[in-house]
C-alpha cells in the first residue's frame, strides 16, 4: 500500500509508463472499482475509453511531468502533453502538426489506487494548433 511520498511518486510513475504506452487495459488496474473523474463516478473501462479518440488523432501522444507534488493522499501534477496530428480529431483531418499543451491533474489515492481525479486541459489551445487558421 502506498503511503509515503516516494511510494506515491513510484505509483504514479508506473501508471504514467502505461499511459505513455497507451496500455489502456493496464491503466485500469490503477483505478478503484468506481473512480470519480471530475466528480462523476465512472467504471475503469469507461475512463480509459476517453483516451481512444485522442490516441487515434495523435498516435504518439505523451504526457511529460513538469511538476509532481504530494500532500497526504493527494498527488498534484503539471504536465506538458502532446503529439503529432496524424489522424482525425474532433472532425479535423490529420494536419501532420506537432502540438503541445498544458494539463493539470489532481489525484486522490485510496490504498494503492486512484479513487478520484480532477483534470484541466488546455483543449482550446490544442484545437487552435490543428485548426486551418493555425500557422503551419
């Protein structure tokens, strides 16, 4: 059971490795049976299904940790995230553009699983980077 800062950081780094490998099945093992995502209860399989359109549009999508803070049972992360737009995403055909945006995520851990997650991504920036009006 994770309990120290090092334990929580190791837990998260193991999870991030699966995220960056797009191993959705493996990711579900890190969630409680019902995890709350932005306060909405979800089943683990439903959580990872949300990543499918992102990875279809950006097959090389990666999360890069900029900051990781631990306070009690909370992990706060600031990321650079991005990839290359090689597939259709939200109705926009592949542009081949490399995109990058900021993301902030807060996790609450129960035992050695994520029980709650709150996430804020700069999706407006991502869409601007792949829109037809973005600089090429």
